[in-house]
C-alpha cells in the first residue's frame, strides 16, 4: 500500500506543472487596445507636422551652408561635383551584376 501511495504522489507531482501551465491566461497588458479611426488620424496629423518641421530644419541647414560659402567656393564645389559624376559614370560594371545578368 505504501508503495502505491508513493507512486500516486509522484505521478501527481509530475502532472501538476503541466495542468498549471495549461490554465495560464494572458494578462490585460498583453492585449493591445484597438486603435480607433480618430486616434490613427490624430497620429497621422502629428506625424505629418513633425515631418514638416524636420524637413524645414534640413532645408534651413542646407541654405545656411550655401550662404556661408564664397562665390569661388561654390564654383569649385560645382566643378568637383560635375567631375565626380563623370568619374562615377565611367566605372566598370560590378562583377556580380555581370554574372547575374547572364
């Protein structure tokens, strides 16, 4: 009798964690609230405003950079850009692109 009792207790101990894990449920934090149309619209408007501000800042920085250059510097920069474009256009095609086309 004592041997059967130990086997039953041992079996229950082994099965108990499985039954406990099977009954767990997700908490309320895990469930994402459904966003409403108004919330999405407000988020989009906010994003657009933020993007507009960022673009204006970039444009202001670029204009400032151009404004502080002298005429000779602007000419030199333009010439270097033109020469760089010509040099890049004259390069050989990349080896793997040649192989992939074949």
